[in-house]
C-alpha cells in the first residue's frame, strides 16, 4: 500500500522562554510514499529538522525522550486517513497527514479488486471503481495522436480513451460506451466491465 503524505508546519514567532504564537499552518511537502517507509517519526526527523530533539518509539505511540523533545502524537483516523500532530516542548509546530491511495507494486500504484464497489439493480450486478484523477496514466494510441476518431460518428460501445489505470498489478485501457451526449467509462477485467468514476 502507499500513502499520500501531506506535511504542514506552523508559522511561529516568539521564543522558547516567552512562548510562541502561531500565525497559521502552511504546507511544506506533499508527496507519495510506500507504507513501509511511511513512519511518522522518520518523517518528523526529516521535515522538522533544525531543532535540538531526539525521537524514540514506544509501542504504538511516538514520544520524545524528555520535555525538550519533539513529540509526534496520533490524533485521528478515518476513511483511510490518519493525522498526527507534532509538538516541540509542548508547543504545536505542525502536522503529518497520511491518506491511503492504493497498493504498491513494482511498476507504481495500482488499484485492486478490494477497491471495487458492487451494487445491484434487479438481477444485474454493477461493479464500480472510484479513481483519483492523479492516478490516471496518459497513454494515447497512435491514431489518437494523429487526431483521428475511432468511429465515424464518435459513438460506440467500446471506444478506447487516452487514459489507462493500474488494476491488480497491470495496466488497463479505459474504454467509453457512448451513444448520446454522455458516456460510461469502464475497464475490462476477466471479461466483465468495471465502471470507472473519476
């Protein structure tokens, strides 16, 4: 699995003796990281450097060695998102937010069958995959690069799009079924459609 890591740092002014005031948070980093490397204490060491602190790990919590250390405290976890707050000598100095975005594979990030949602209309089972636009891979076919259309009318049941996604470890072309002003995007998996919602 992989996470999108978003790090915010408090805009502080003042000093240790008299205390600090916080003028607000600003984002200092936004990137993707494999779950195995997504350790809040390691992230804090790298992005909150420059302060005389040492971090230790105690059970499921990350704590400082003493009151002069930075502490990384778990705050909330909901819907695949986990937030941590970072303190220095009891003063809030920033936050680390981890947002699950997919499963890690040697080629990048991939969605899996576990991400597919199912709903039933009568006897028909609809399979749907919610896809982050950032996870699309733009890979136009040669005729698309030449500005040509797949059919004369632009309508069809299986119109290739220029985008692909990684599903269960391999790339899948996204197709469009369209016979009116709007169409349905889908990928094919084991002979079945999985509707793609971007």
